[in-house]
């Protein structure tokens, strides 16, 4: 059975993934509502990972999503 700090860490990581996933969904929705097509989500390459790749008729946008749990300072 995990100890208390381990349980807290696991809960934090699950919450962080949930919040991050929702942030990525909101960002994709924003771009789609502004005329972009989402070409890729969580794209992995030898250079790293990018959350979204969005395309319009004349632009390609690479998006790294950062999420805060609250809006306080």
C-alpha cells in the first residue's frame, strides 16, 4: 500500500493530466472555431512533443498548451 506522500503524488499527477487534457481540448476548440483544422494532437518526434498542430488556408500553427488551475496571481 502506498504511503501518504506517494498517494498525494499519484493524485496530483492524475489531476494534472486531467486538467492538461481539458486545456488541450479547449485550445483545439478555439482554433477550430477560428477557421483552423487540427492536423495533429500530441505529435511526437525525435525533437520532442507538441500539443497541437493547427492549419488554416495560409498558416500552420504549432501550439504548446499551458494550463493553470486558477487565475490568481
